[in-house]
């Protein structure tokens, strides 16, 4: 065994006590995670040299695995150890973020995906996921025009967030590595970074999860991804009445659906308030349709009266 590999192994196994002291998911096993970590850190000369020369960043990265409750298992594709700013850091994929949200009970299900220029994408309004269709065998789906994430909550609602290519690139361009002209994951894995960006923005509207909060906090501080502009604290509980009143002021089904798509996420962290908004939506939809039926009946009566005269 080379000196670097032995040194890295000593660093990793030296983190066992701190790993176990902060472990939030008892399904994680230190021996397995240590093995994955050593494989990653000895996979190439650059990472090996960096890890062997910085014991503390290796210990911190391994400890963060336990504190966040995520695995380095390559089959799961949840997390990786990567060089960043001269240190070894724990990097969490968008799939890892979604898995954390599901495992911690925040949501039941989620999907994040890219939208290309030649795809068909439609927001379907209340309590329905968006429609995203394309030919998976096409060689020309066009350029990436945006990304979206849709989740299903335990109350049965679907929450959808979208970001345009311009919005994603605005975040990318604030990344320290991009501003410095250095190679970054935005160069090698743009699609994965785009999906991670939309997930990070959307999670603030999902039911609260301490483990997910911890993961996002890590990514914006110790992880050093340059995405801190998305790390605004969760909004305090807001008064649901103005949101409900605005919904009741809509006049058409189209306006109602558009209002729901734009505003339902604001109350997602307060299940009672969100249920009240859902009830208001259904009642308003019934009122609008009843008024439309009444107007149509009146039109028919007026036309008949004109014809009889």
C-alpha cells in the first residue's frame, strides 16, 4: 500500500468516533462508508494528494456524511467526495436531496428533469403534476430551456417549481469557480447542476425537514458550491387569508388555475392553511362554473326572445 493510501485510510478511520457521535440515520454503517470514501479519495493522483495533505477536510467530509444522513454508495448516486477550494468536500446530488426529503418524511415522491426546446411542457394547475413529453430516442430535442421539479406531499398535493435557462445561468454565473474562470461541475455536469439548482430553490416550499435543511446549509457553506443566493432562510409563517382572498377574486377558470400555480407553494409549510386554500379553490371553481352555466342560459334565453320577437 502506498504512503498516500495509508495516510488517507488513517484519516478516514480516524473519523469513526465523530461519525458515530453525529449519526442521524442508523442504516448508515461507518465501515461501508469508510470503504466508499477511501475508494473515492484514492481514485486519482490529484484527489489523493489533496486528501493526504489535509486531514481535517477529510475528517469533516466523512463526519458530514453521518450528520446529514446520506451515503457515498456509488449505486445510489446520492453523494460524492470532491476537491473544492483546495479541500475535500462532501457533494450532494439532486437525487440525494430528493432522497433526503423522502426519507425524512417531507414528501412522498419527487421528480426533477430538464426541459428542451423541442419538448412539450405544460403546467396543469391545481393538484396535478405538469405534463412533460418528448421522444426519448430523438437526436434533436433542442437546447436546454429550463428545468423543473414536481413533488407529491403527504396531503396528496403536487407542488411544482420551474426555472428558465436564464434563471439557472444567473445562478451559475454567481458561482465563485465560474467567476474565477475555473473548471467546475457547471462545465462537466450542467444538467445535474441545473436540476440541483431548481430542487434547492423549490425545497423552501416543501413541508419542513431538518435533515434537508442541514444538507442545504452544508452545500452553501462547507460545500462551497457558490449557490448561496438560493439559501434564503425558510420564510416565517404567513397569513393565509390574503392568499385565499386573492384566489376568491379570480373570474375565470384559467385565471384561477394560474393563480393556484403561482401561489399554492406559499402555504405549503402550513398544512392547515394549505388545506384551507385547497377548499377555497374547489369552492371558487364551483362558483365560476355555476356562473358560466347561468350566463350561458341567459344568453340562450335572450337569443330565443329576440327570435320570437
